[in-house]
DNA sequence: AAGTGGTCTAGACCACGGC
DNA sequence: CCGTGGTCTAGACCACTTC
């Protein structure tokens, strides 16, 4: 009995999971006090440092707040700012289902500039997935994703039409996405965009170009999104 | 001799400061190995847990990176993503000087919607500072800031023309800004904007509306920025 | 095999908060 | 006052990387 105990989990993780589950189930609500380090140590039969580790880590994640001399409390539910989420996940977090239509799917194109962004040789074949995103029945965004066709061969339409690209990559290709750098600016709708989204040419669009990195630090997806003005606002939180 | 030693610092902070200083002075460069936990413990005559605390904390801040089984290394210098910076600070970080022109300065307006965003009574007087931002000689953005006129009376033009609004608030009013929530979308230039920025009407604009909070959590500034397309892109990093 | 970070123990004293 | 979090000790074993 050293690091792991009954199951294959670390002690501090087990403690965190117990607390997390209680919050998830509504047994602990925001503002409620959580057991103190000493109580947790006693209950879980671990040392104080381990109980402390569990709480300090939860506090870092923003799950709980600690007040010196007072105690540890469940943090108010936080809006997930600056989180990298697939369209599917974004919709799900608002209780909506993602609807989209694939308008282009190919795996043998090549584009020097995009290959460069993905740190690929300039003639590398690229897989391209272009989708129109729908809010209700109304199209409001056009998203185009570029990936290395060599690394991700055989991206299937059905899996993309239902699940998200993120989920497909993580499930079928054992790639976990970690972070993305985004460039955001404004343009106007050109002919192709206005046709696909049924909006007038020249409509102002929010353009988001993101380079999504895997957890190994490899640039994995280059995505360009065009969002119809008024139908989509981006939320960001910045810190000083 | 328990928590503090020679000076009034905690042991783990002292260790961090030593490492930080070495990085600042260039004695440690990105990729260089930092002393191991055991070495630090020996050198600073502290326990392993304390040396560990120092390094783990530096790793959280992104100053160093730790690799299991390999060692602790100085992290590559980070670009400051998602940092709340005034226009003046943004320019300074690129080695440029901020140039802007105040086109409106008043302190007795009132606007129910904006007052509400600042959590003020709806008839509260507002101080308004509207500035055109210049890149070289070319105007590329229009920024409008709203503050409580009661709290910030006597905002002087000269201090705003040179220094930043941020600096003025922090110096003259003892307010430190902590974070901001931003809504980003696209619009087009209306008559007033196109006149002020000398651009055609209908030019797509990036619109950033930010609510800036003080370190006490009080909404302090509501700012609306309109940025000319192609002349300004926003950079964001998102994490999963 | 040697060295590293990651987890953990079983305590200790200090600083702070609320009663 | 008592209970809380924050720091700290002097070790231990495990998991991992490097050689």
C-alpha cells in the first residue's frame, strides 16, 4: 500500500472525484462548505498533505474556493471562458443539438499556405471538411477544416454528420486536442459564402481562423470559420 | 525556525525568486535544466516537499516545464495570450508608441443600458471618452469608454492624450483592473464611424465590447471598440 | 543503474476567521 | 477560543527517462 489503493487511482484523485460527484449530483451546492483538510484526511485515511493536495488542486481548477481561516467552499458555477470546444460541444453546453450540413469533403487537395500552417511539406495532400452550421433551420456559419490527409486517411462522412470532428479524431485516430491559437477579424461575404448561407453579398462576417494543436504540441487542424454578423458573438475573458 | 527564515519570505518563494532572477539575468536560458528537487532541498536546506512546492508552482505559472524522469527545464518565453492590456500597453509590447486622438470627452451623459452593464442606477451620469486610434497616420479604430462620472470625476484630457486610461485610473483613482469579459462580433461602419476613420460606409468592422472589472470585482469600464477589417486581428488562445 | 519527478506519510507550528 | 487553511519537516516508495 503505497501510491495506489483499492482501485488504480491516486488517493488525491479519489478524494477529488468524491467531491466532484457530490457537486454534480447537487448534494453540494455553490457556497456550501466542503470538508476541511483534517476531516478529509480522517475520512479517507490519508495524510494531511494528501487531503490538502486534493483541495488545492480543485481550487486551482476553480471547482472550490478556499478562504484562509474560514474553510473550503463550492465555487459558483463558472461559464467556460476561453475553452476550446467543438461546435457540437458548444451546442451541447447550451442544451441544444448541433445541426450541420457537409458541403465539401475531399482528401487530395493541396495548398502551400495551409500546409505551412500545419507544418507539413508544401505539396502534402490535405483532407478538407467544409460544413454549414445551422441554428434551427437557418444557416449562420461556414466552417472549413484542413487536416493532413496522410495522417487522417479515410475520414468518413457518416461519423462527421452525427458526431463532431473532435470526437472522431479522438476516437478513431487516438489524437487528443489540447489548445488552439485563433486569429479573429472581420470580412464580408463573398459570392460562395452568400450562396451557401443564403445571405446578401457583402454582409459583415466574423472570421475566426484557428490552428488547433494536439496534446503533443503538433499543429493538427487548421480551421476557418465565417460567422454571420448578429447571429454569433464570441465570448472571451482576459486577465491582467 | 518554522515558516519564515532570514527574511520575511516563505522558503518556497525564496527558492522561486532565486530561479526567476537567474532566468531574468539570462544565466538560465529556455531549455536549460533547473536544479532537481533534491538539489534545491540540499542547497536551500529545506525538505523535499518544500523544494517540490517551489518547482510545481513555477511550472503552473509556465516559468518552467517538468518532465517526469527527465528533469525541470526553463520554459520558452511565452507570448502573452488573453492578457488584458490597454492600447498603450499593446503598442508598447510591440515596440510602437500609441497614437490616438480624443474625439469626445464628456461627463454628464446618461444611458440606461450602459449604466446597467456597469451595475449603476439607470440615471447615473457617465463619463465618456471616445478616441480614434492611429497606426502611423492612418486611423484604424474607434474606441469608446464609459465610466461612472461620480466615481471618476475630473478625468483630464492631457493625462489621457499621453498616458493610457488604465494608467490614469490606477494612478489617480487607486483602481486596479483585473479582468474583462468581451463580446466580439462583426458589423459595418455607419456614417459617423466612416467619417471619423475616413473609410467607406459599410466597411466590415470587428466590434469588441468589453466590460472591465476591478480587482474588487466591480464592473468599472464599459468599452466598445470598432476595428477596421484587415488592419487589426485579435489573437486568442483557447485551452481544452 | 542512476537520477528524476510524482505520490504519500505522520506529524508540526503559524496566521487567520468567526464566534 | 477553536477550527481553518498555509507552510514545513524528514523521510519513503513508485514511475519514468536517460545512459
